[in-house]
C-alpha cells in the first residue's frame, strides 16, 4: 500500500537512530556511515532487523549523507542501502513495512548566506533522489533540515524527478526557531504550500524540549505530523555519547504526542531499539486523531509568516514602476539599492508584505524580477507579493522565492487561470483573483461576486483551496463613475459572507482626478475596512492611510486596550521621513551594496578609527543584541556582517593607499572534524569572525586530527574552533581536543554543532561551547583582547 493511503489508518512508527548504533563500530573501523552499506552490509541489515523486531513500520535506509559531494559512487551506496533494508524485511518475513530514502542536509548554506547556489543544491538532491527511487525506496524522508530554502530545493527535486511520496522534517532550537529563522508557522506554510505528504520535527532536541513546538504544529498544520526527537540531551559517559531520556520516559512523551494528534512517531539521535519497542507498546492502540483543516490564509518569507484574518494586513505598494519616474530609471539602470531602500522604508513604516513589480517595456522582466526577489529577501524578512502579468516571470520568481508568497494575479478569464493556477499549485502561494473577465469589470457587487465564484471554483479544479485565494473587488476612479465606489465596498462583504474568501484592494485608485486625494482615500479605506477588507495595497509612508488603519484597529477591537495606538500617538510623536541612511543604519539593515561608498565618504572627513568606533562597532553590537533577543535571525546577522565587511574593506583600501597595513585582532583556525563533511556551522562562524577583524585559517571539513595539530604547532595558535553535526563524529572531536592538548597548553578550543550542548562540551574537554556563531565571536574576543 502506498504510504499516502496508509496515513491515518493507524499510527505509523519509524525506527530510531542509525548513527548512535554505529558509533562504536566506526570508532574501531573509521569510515563514513554510508560506506558501511558496502563494506559491512550485514551490520546495517542487523540494525534494521533490530528496529523491525521492535515493532516499527518504517525503516530509514542508511543514506542520510549519500550525496555526490561526498561520494563518487553515490548510486552504488544508495542501491546497497535500500537493498540492506529490504533484506532485513525479507529475512524477518514481514509485510506492509516501508523503506524510506533518508536525505539529510547537503551540508552547505545556500546563497546569499553561503556559497551554494539554489540550482546546484537542487541537482545534488536530484541525483540521490533518482537513485533512491530506482533502487526501490517507498518514499523520501528529508530530515534534519535547518533552512527552508534547502527544504524547497529538496522538495522540488523530488517532485520534478520522482513519484516518491514526500515527508519533510526540520530541526528547531528550543526557542522555536530553525537555524535561519523559520518558526513552526513559517515551516508549515512553505511545506504545505509545496505539497508534502507529512511534515514535522526531528533531531536537535529531546521529547521534553519539543513539546511547546509540537503544540504550535498542531495549531497550524493541516496535514499529518511526524515527530522524531532525540533521546533527550547528549552527555559523555566513560568516553561514550549517551542521552538523558531513557526508553520509559521517551515512550511516555510519545504517547502524549500520539493522543494529541501526531500520526507518525520515531526517534533520532540516541534512540535505540529499546526506545522504539517501548514507544510502539505504549502507542500502538492509539487511533490517529482526525486532522482538521485549519483554513488559514498564510503567506511567508524564510523567517516571518503573516496570517490574513480579520485584522487587516498592509501590503506596501512602492516597489512598482507605475507612476514613479525615479523607480523606472532605477530599473533601467538595474539599481538594486534603490529597490532595497524602498523595501526597508516600507518595512519601517509598518508594511506586513511587500508588492514587487518590475515590469517595464524593453527590459528582461524575468531576470530582473528574480534579482529583485533575491536581493530583497537577503535584506528584508517580510513576505513578498509577486506582481506580474507574465506567467514565465511569476514562475521564475516563485521558484527562487524562499517562503510562501502572494501571487498577483489571475482574473475571471479562463485562459489566464489555465496559465497561472498550475504555477501557483506547483510552488504554493496565495493567489490574488481580480473580479474582471472578458466583459470587463461588472458595475454591480453581485456581478463581481459571480466572477469571484468562478475563480474559486476553477482554482479548486487545480487543487487550490479557497484559503489560498484572496479576491480583489477592484477599486475604480470615483470621479469617473461615482456610483461604483460603494458597489466595490459591498462586493467585499459579499465575497466574505457568501464565499468565505479573504479580500484585498489597491485603495488609492479611488481618488484619481480629484483634489485633496488623501481625504477621499482615507474615507473610502475606512468604509472598505468596515466591510471586511483583509489586505490593503497602500503606501506605508502615507501618514493618513496608516493613521486610518491604526484607528480602525482600535475601533474593531484588533488592538487590545488600544496598546499599539497609544504607543504610536501618545505625546503626538511625529515620525519623520528618513531621506538617507547613515553607515550605522546601513550595517544594521544589511545594505551591503551601499556601505563601501558610504565608508569612503566618511573617510574623507574622519579618521579610520573613528569610523570603526562610531559606526561599525555600534552597528554590529546593535545587531548582535537583536540577534541574542531573537528580534533578528541568522540571515539578518550575516547580511549585517557582510555589510560591515564592505566597510572594513574600504578602510583597508584607504590605509593601503596611505601605506599603512591594518592589523588583524588575531588568528583563529576552524575545522569540521574528521568523518564529518557538514560545514554550515563552520562557515557561519568564519564569516562573522572575519567581519569582526579576525584572521581565519579555514582548514576545511573532514579534517584529519594530524592536520589540526600541525596547524596549532606551526602557527602557535591561541584558538581553534571545531564543528561536528553527526553523533558518530563527536568522538573525533574529543580525540582532536586531546591531541591539541598534548602539543599546546596555551591553545584554547571552542566547539559547536547540532549534537552538542554546554555540558557535553565540557565533558569532552572543550574550553568553550558556542551555542551560535555570535557566541563564538564573543569568546574569540575574550581570548585575544582580554587574554583569558
């Protein structure tokens, strides 16, 4: 039976950890876990048999890191892994068991945070996925992903190159965020939009720690949920990695998750056949809790999700060339900084979503749209509305978009819907439907409702639910057809009450040709809001329009106790228009395209040390504080660091022209330990260290202990940073630390990685545990500046 058909008939049980089971063997026979599929297939088969005997329904093939970046013979490894799993099932004479093609992270951050291109990431997944389907996998499990962009590349590679059902889980910190900032709602919006068959959480945390995150999943998800927590948190006992959640405690939590709505349960790092056996015994009689479609209309970026509900959402209209001479010039000149300034300004003024339209005659709209979307998402964390009349432009933007976007737009013309709806369905999104057809825009509210119904009904034929449609009843110029204005408003109420669909309007069209346009705009806006308008496309810099929405939110009880209104208007605080960002603001906002020239300008008037102390350092400190308090996330942190790097480069060039060489704070060597090819964490630490003035000696990934020891001795290093993602490679981290200690008493060692925590780090002899990249920078500063 296909996995899709099995879902919901019973709770399905995955197996537990593979890496933990292999840890001892790899310590004696050093090799990557996936190689054991070929070198000792009997061992892998035996582990599978232990989990099958424990009662699991699904075994995950030993293919977590089986990628062409790691193995030239990746197809052979995957084929052997699937075969080993099948042999285990056959030897036990079992039926109705499933084999999952297990796919972890490829181990690199995607651009703009890292160096891996989206298409390259897609191709890496594609090769392994094709091999997995050919070898007989029943479905693919993407797991331990920490970046929604990588998840999107993986899912598209599976959907476009295989017929495998797709399950996708991500790894979260205890704060409820993934590495690049996604929370549960952001993840759910993206993965449901892309059409996965189940989603969930794995690794990183034990069942106790994921409990709150699971509650968020239950609140938002409308598809089956998988939970695969670790066996608690890791610690070192007698030189061996162990976990603090035994099988009985683990099964208690899993029973709670099953009775609360999880449909698939399993274990990650530290879980054993005993954990799985007790989990199955406790949960096998539990009937799956029926899934209720939450009916949420959600758009998202990589780190921020916006639910369209009764409280109106502001969509910034300024990234659109219509009627904007300077913007047209910026597009022609490919001036991305102009676009980014508009994006930042609109966010600062209160926009929740940004409309992006770059359509002009005689330009390559498709290429420019992709560039604009990528640049904006590298700087601003707001969701975007992709706005174009050309299907190819929409598809190109949706493919590269990191999140679940709005799509503007379709209308009641069949040929338009036939072109746009398949694109929206493939990539996931909330599509705007305009109430016009071949006959134009109806004069009556009932006529527009009829077109809206056609759009909703047609979308359903393409598998698009009405929660992913938002209807624009179209604002017309009141000076031309005065009686039409209130029909537009009345149509909003009809769409809401009859179809149960969200609504959107571009408001300012109403006043063309009239004096005192803001007065007409705000009055019409207030009427539309009262009629149920969910999203408004306006200029957030318009004080009158924003005043109206803030006042409406108080009157409609969307602003509890008028708290936000009071905060904005108490003391009649005037928000001044910002005409130009200074260097500090550029760094805080990640405007790396501007910072070099701005720094050059400052150096004409101020000393380099003054620029560093008055602008760069305070900016980095402000971003660091915001990161620590979870007001910004890794992408913003890295973009701010890159912006500061451009400023430092300008200072270095300035000093070089004067014949002065700038000294680095100190030299830090970093490496991913032997046996581990994941360098996401290492590369993040490298980027931040460099941007804080350190010389970084990057020794690479899968680095032999001898290489690290040689670097310590040759360069008399004061600090080494070690990274490990896999349970099976932490033992090499401990061996590396011991080897460093044997040749240097002065060299400090800081460690980091998903399988570590502070207690574990101390146990293996590290001087410091870096819970994130910024913490590692702070420690490095203490080592070199304070001499700890």
